[in-house]
């Protein structure tokens, strides 16, 4: 009995912390890119390299409830790129039985982390950890990590790298939640200094009126 109680408590703790694995997840890609959005949220500490790529959107009536990041670990004396991409996990309001993922453009380096989920509600704002451009002939890592705040108030932080500092929080989605994203990506430098993901912005969608 004691073991069963311990196991039940452990499962509840995982769910409450947002680490519970949920599936199935289908890649949405550009399928829903024409979805209407109400606003765009961003932060002021993104870096200079690369270009804005393309938005990917959750399906209509779906909102981001979790995320995963693609991270290259410390390369020590080799070229470091740190965060290479962000993937949103989208669910229909109050129903996580089927999920979609969107990610815009991502870099080539590193591995995807296990998804983290809001224990309730949706993602509504974010914060970036960025290493500023250190000058010529010095390795650029730019974006290193990301945090999200859930509408149910927990803060989720990705397992990124530690260079740089977190900047200010973005504005909060005014109604509804995050429903898509677009990345600013420096393309592969073919042996030069790769910085990959330099910035990201998120789209907010309103909840449908009853």
C-alpha cells in the first residue's frame, strides 16, 4: 500500500510540474499558417544575425500548452550555437487528447528536449536568455534559453545553456494565448561562426466568443 501511494504521488507531481508526456502529437507545419491572430509578442534582447523566416500556427481553436527546445550542448573549444529552435505543442481548449506541434525554422545542431506542459491553461508570455554579440573573432551563441509563463501562473524554463542573461518578459497575450511562432535564424555558415537562432516572436489568438 505504501509503495502504491508513493507511485501515485510521484505521478501527480509529474503532472503538476508539466513534465507529463502527452501524445499523440502531429506536426502541423504550414498547414494552418493562414489562421488569424490578434497580436504579436516579442522581447527587446534578440540578436542581430539572420532573418525572420516564416510563421507556423496552431490549428483554429488550438493554443500552445507546452514546448520543447533544440539545444546544442557546450562544445568547449569548438563552435557553440546553444539554442537552435523552439517547438510549441498545441491543444484544443481544455482537451489534450490530441496535440499538434509547430516550430518555424530551426537550426541543424543539438537535440530536442522532452516537452514541458502547463499543468493547466496555456502559454501566454515568454523571456529569452541571450548572449550579446561579443565582437569580431569571438564565438557567438546568441539565444541560449527560453522561459514561458502559463496562464495558470507556473513558469516553465527550457534545459538550455547558460551564457548570457535573461531580458525582460514579453507582454502577455491579452485574450486567449500563444497560438504560433516565427524564428529569426542565421543560416548555416559552412565552417564559419554559427549562431543559429537569434530571436523569436509569438502570435496571440483570442478565444472564440461564446
